[in-house]
């Protein structure tokens, strides 16, 4: 049943040799990896004006210079990540750069920040998409959390189907959003230029606003910097591009940055010129669309495109998180299961883990985007700071062509990113403080995982002094519940591998007569095999089995014998029929596996009907 459902949802398995067909062209990569950055246009300007309007409507003109600084930072970060793509094409982005240039500890801070940030990427994108949906269809607001969770599960399933299919699906919402924004901005600017739209700004640029302070401006700027989230995703996914990988990835990043910069600047200007103010019932982008298009088909297309790209913007996290988790697992800082590819050549464990984390965040924050964004921004700009400062070290070490100019670009990005991190902690501490708890826990987990893998490797590694141990014989203990075809097969197999065979049965107080009959029937069928009947007053099977096997293992060791416990079981013809039978054999194997000096084996008897 599960196998058929899996095939329906995910598709047929792909061969390893099909991996080349899963790589991305620039056209599809822009849709797959830029959706997060481009979608931030829908809420970046709103975050700036939401901070400023608390003082007064007149203060909203400061959104223009705040947006200008965000654009400067966008330029510095884009140039830095283009350098990273060429210098570190293996993927991993900030984690690899920080590790290579600052060391393991700093790299883990960058990697851990990005892991959390990708979960926040999914949560913020999906909740923002849900808000766009509920802006157009207000009666759905009470179902916001449920809608967000359904969207996460849908995108998870889409990514489990493979990169090529998810990229093909994403081209529609991403390019529809690009087209609708170009139409809205062009028509809006045309109306302004021709005087068809009146100047409704709350205050002219440069006007004095009582109560305005540098602190408030920095708070608005730090809130608007959320528009830069997702820029690093392309540098994390360079291996997914078609050849030439570096050139295609760098060009895709440049195109994404140009689009993001133009859209963000234009939306901020239109918001100011039209006098749009943020409110809880309608997004800023929705209000701009209404002012430009009116209450017609184009407005609803804009809302549909916005909702779609915000929902699928989560796909950036689904594209980058598994690759980052793979790099951390490869370096033995995360479980090795994150290195495994699924049926469709996707890193399925990373995709599923990300979906679970995002759903937990959406549930905790009740689907409220504004509560997630400051923490989201910290998770972005800490790796930005570490990667760009790491690139300065890289240039001073390699001294490649134009290394001084490249270092200056990285220095600019480092300074702005670092100051932004400081501002976020100073001005939004009430929402970003969880970062100070999450990171130590993550770092501790990374080091404990790495320590475990080191200890395991040391114990498994063959040394020159290692000698093969020759055993004198083998004791095989067969667990018996009743005398059946399963028992017969298990006893015969035990005789073939063991020098000394013991049958062990656990009896209860419930039916002594039946237990006596079991012992009698066994001795008649197998007179040459020792039969041990263990009594359990508390109806527990594993406890007496463990006690007996421990004693036998100790005795066998003294004779230089191995001890094998053979657990017989029958296997129903149809998988669903397993639920109709108790799982005693599973519990017994789990209990016996905890014993160091006991070998556990299973004898399976397959039923024909």
C-alpha cells in the first residue's frame, strides 16, 4: 500500500546515471533558487514602513534612504557571492568559506545559522504567501496556520520528486510574478510621469519629522534588510547547475540581484509616492496593486502571483538546506543519513527534516510573519558577515588578479553586515534572543556528533597488532513459543551452524497445562535438543530471556564458544497482515542487541497463503 502511494506521490526511481538530467539551466535555476530573494519584495518595503509609521505617517519618507542602504548591501553581497561561486564551486556557500578561512568553529556557526535560517525561510515564505491569499479572500484568515502547513507539505512532496520536476513547476509562479511586477511598476511609473496619479506622500523627502531618531532609522533599515534573504542560495547549489557550472551560477546570481534591486527600489518608491501605509488587513503590495490596476483582473493576477511566489519561495530553502546538510554530514558534523539520496536522486532526509522544522516554527509563531522576520534576518547576516570576512582572508592568501579590489568589496559587505547584526540584536532583541540559545545547542550537537564518528572510526579501524580470533565452537539458543513448522526450521538451521543447541521457552501462570504440553511435544519432536523452560510471573518475555542468555554467554566464553540467539518468526504473505500479529520478535531483537557478547540472528518462515 505504502509502496504504491509513494510511487504516486514521488514517481518512479531514477538511476544514478540519470543525475545529469537533473541539473539546472539558468532559466530553471532562476525559478528554483531565486524565488526566496525575489519574493521578499512582497514584504521588505512593508517591514521598513511598519517600523517608521509607529512614529508618524510623515516618517515614512525615510523608507527611501533605508532602501538605498539595503541596495548598497545587496551590491556588496552579490559581488561577494559571485567570488565565492568561482573560488568554492563545490557548494556549501558560507559554511565552506568560513571553514576554509576562519576554521571549523566559525564554519559551524555559519552552517548552523544557515540551517536554522532555511527553516525560517520556509516558514516566513509560506506564512507570507498565506497572508497574500487571506488578503484577497478574508474569510480564510482563521485557517492561516492549516493553509501554511498544507503548502509546506505540498512543496516537500514536490522536492522529493526531484530537482528537475520542482524547477519545471516553479517556472510558472516565479515568471508570472516577474511579469506582473514589471507590469505594475511600469504602469505605475507611467501614470506618475503622465500625471494620472496624484502625489499622496505623507511628507516630502527631506522634511523634518519630530521624534525621528537614528535609532528608529536603523531599526527600519534592519527590518528591511530581510529583502536580502535567499541571495546566498545560488552559491550553495553550484553543483546543481549544468556545465559550465561556475559561469552559469554566477550569471544567474547577477540576474537575480538586478531583478531584486529594481523591484525593491520601485516598490519602495511607489509605496512612498502613493502614500501607502501598512495595516493588518491588507499588504503594502496589495494596496499598491489596487492603486495601479484598480479592482480588476490584473489586481487579482498580481495577488495570485504574489501568493504563489511567496508560497513556492520556500523552495529555496528546500533546494539549499539538503546540500548544506550534506556538506556538514560529509564533514561528520551531522548524521550520515543526510548524505543519502532518495529514489529521485534528491537528499530526501534533508528535505523531510526541513519540512518538519518549518511546520514546528509555523505552529509556534501561529503563522505570523512579522514575528519571524527579525530572527530570520539574523540567521542570514551572521553567515553573510563570516563568509565575506572569510573571502578577505582568501584574497590575501591567494593574491589572485584584482585581489585588492575584491578585498575592498568584501570589506564593505563585512562592515555593513556586521553592523546590521549588531543593530538586530540591539533593536530587536525581544524577537532575536532565541538565536543565542539555538546556536550553542547546535554547536554542541555538531561537536558531539563529530566526536561520536571519531570514536567509532577509531574502534573499527584495523591495526597492525590486530589478530583474528579462532573460536573453539558455537552455542546456539533458539527461542521457542510453540512447536510449529517455524520451530522445526529454526532448530534444523541451528543444528547446521552450532555445536551445542538449546531451545528456550518462556512460560506464564495463565495456563500451566498448555505449557506442560508444549514442553512434552518439543521433547518428542527433538529428543536430542536441550529444552529450557523459563517461568515469568510478570508475563514479560524479554527479561527472562536476557537473564538466561547472559548466563549462557558467560559460560560459552569460558569454553571459547560464540553465543548466537536465533529468533524464529513467520512472515505473512501480505505486508498489511503484520499488524494482525504481535511483534514479540522485534522486542526480543531490540533487547538482545544491547548485549555485547551475543550474536542475534533471525530465522524467517514465509507463509504461502
